[in-house]
C-alpha cells in the first residue's frame, strides 16, 4: 500500500511537471538522474520494477518546497515581471535581494509556471565543470566534455528554442571562470535567450569592485547587464496579509511579526506559531 501511494504521488508530480514545463519524460529523467524506463514503470504502476528509494528521490525533487501559502507581495510581483520581461526580450538582468527577500521563492515559482525556463541554484562546492554539467542536466542533456564543448551544447540548445530563460540563483557563489562562461553563453545567445543572475547584495558589490579594478572579463560582463533590480523590505500590510493567508489572525501576534525584517524570519515565526497552536 505504501508503494502504491508513492507511485501515485510520483505519477501526479511527473505529469504536472511535464505538462507545465512541456518537456518529455526522457528529458525529465536526465534532470532527475534516473533512467527513462523508471518514469515508464511509474506511469504503468509496475511496482516490482520500482524501489521506495527511487520513488522518494523523484517525489522530493518535484514536490513543492512547502505548504506555505504565497502572497503576491511587491517583491513577488516584481520578480514575475522581471522574469517575463527578461524572457520576452532575451535580456540579461540581475536580481539583488537581501537574505530572506523572497528571491528564490519568486524565481522558482516562475520557473515552475512557464516552458523553456531553466532554474539552477549554485552551490559553494561547485567547480566550473560541475556548474556546466548541472546546467546541462537541468536542460535535459547528459553530456560531459571539455568546458568549451559544454558551453557550446548549452548555447546550441538555447538557440534552438523559442524565447528560453536561464535563471541562475545564488550567483554570488560562482567563481570567476563560471562568470566568464556565463558571459560567453550570453554572447552566443544575445538575441535568442534571456538570463537572470540572482544573488545577495554582496554579489553586486563584488562585481562592481572587480569592474573598478579592471579584472579580466568583469567590465564586459557588467556591461551586458540591462538592470540591477533590488528587492524591497516587507511592509506591515504585506506581513499582515501573509499571516492571514497562513492561519495567523491574532492582532498582537501579527504586531510582533510586523517587526521582523525579512520574509524568511516571518516564515519561521508563522511555522512556530502553527506548531504551538
């Protein structure tokens, strides 16, 4: 019974993802790091060919990050507008948000709602080839070669699609070489693909310092960015709306929460309040 439930949950998530993103099971399997046959087994409900571990891997990769109810804050609406504009006009834009600004939530929500949009969250531990390999996997391509060949594969795919968008989140964690690779990708897809680079305030500061020092590649990359969009702090009205949307209605509690400086701390506070009630 447990496995049947997992198969049903995985099937629904797979169907929802492929429908929204308009991708094939074959491409999705590469993104998930499983064989295409596994997705076929799930679709046909073939329990004997599936382990609970592989089902949980797929479910955890595709399920929503939380059951928290989103509210269309000014930051959320700005992120959707920036994504739409960047994709429609094949621009390179930067999105700068303090920790807890709702940046990742807004970007990922747009990613899940539109086809030909690729989302990647950078990690401190990533080197250059790992970054390119992860981006290729997100695009449904299983390819390992030289860095030049991997960049070319990315550019070829983007140039073959209608108005694709690449979202690079936590971009402040990438190395100089990765940033230069992104510049090469931008140059090769100048009129065919949009790119959003998103990070905290230090990402913009570090880029600008490197430009001032005339560090190789940075002035050229910085010059390609159309806008550096900066997100706002939450307002009291937005905090109240988020509280109401997530089951917190006590006026005194809401007043306390309105003192919080960012959405992440607000999320934590509401989560704790739910557990106590």
